[in-house]
């Protein structure tokens, strides 16, 4: 199976906005879980809400521009360090943070012996460090907080572009992702979402667009299950 790696960044400081977005994504997690169980596999959805203290290392990769990250960290009085195992990476050291978000396996195929990739959408909650508060992160090597990413089958590439376009358009204005190139398909999807918003208004357009992308995901999953059953 051909796979593509998608990395993403963004920052949402408003807690209520983060909760609203995660509530939508929980619906995707539950739909994914339904197809995993139907295929005979296990599944777990983790709602993340945990506090960490000590030497918290936040990589410059969580920002869209590493140089801006470094300047902002210096302005905030944070200590900057480099780790031997992380080439070309600089880390800001925080004494404590809270992680809040969602982690779940994203259904890829009906083959239960295959490793279903987990979708991690977690925010850094650190209001005392304004430039990092609300930043999307992912736990990496040695509990370092790094840029979020997911590995997907190539045939889900257009769908993840649609999902991330929805996130950027309705929820996180500076959200960005990279799948071979920056913001693939966003110009096209943005035009569609803009027309939908003009027709329905922001709230109804947001809900309708998410329902559509959820239906697209369901079609992909059911097609995969159908192909698997045809081979058995």
C-alpha cells in the first residue's frame, strides 16, 4: 500500500473554539471506530487532558517558521536547548504544560492485522507562554513535543486535504499542512466552502461541510471493507 506522510501546524488560543473543533473530530473518531469493529479489529479513542511538569521540551517544528519560534522563545525568556538525537532541532524548555485533545486510530482498511495509524489532534495549553498557547503538538521521542503528523494511504490524500481545509476555513486561520507541497487542494476547497458559507451562513455551512467529508470517509471505509470481503 502506497503511503503518504502529512504534517500539520496551527494555533487556536480560544478554549471554547478548541472544544468545538474537538467535538466535531470526536464524531470522526467514533465513525472510524465503528468500521474498525465491523472489520473485527480493536479500537480505542483517547480524550487527552493531562498536565505535565518538569523539563518540557517543545520543538521549533511546531511552528510554521522555526526562526520566528526561536525569536519568540527568547523574547519570552525561555531557555533554548538542542538534543543530540534531534538533528537541526531547537527546543524551548517549559516548566509545565497541559495537553488537551483527541487521539484515535483512523480506519484505513478492513485488514485487522494491519497497523491502523493513529490520528493525533492535541493542543498545548500554556496561557503563561502566550506565543505557544493553543499550538498543535504531538508527543515524539522521549516525550518531546513536536510537529503533528500522520501517515495515510495515498488514496486518502484528497480526503485529508478536505478535512484540513475545513479546519483551516472554519476553525484555525493559520492552520497549515504539508503533503508533498504546502496546502494541497486548499484553493479549490476554500472556494467551495466559501460558496457554501454564502448560501447557508457560517454555522450551517460548517456543519454541512463536515457531514459531507464524514460521508466521504464512510464511502472509503465501506469500499475497503467490500474489497476485503471479496478476497475472502
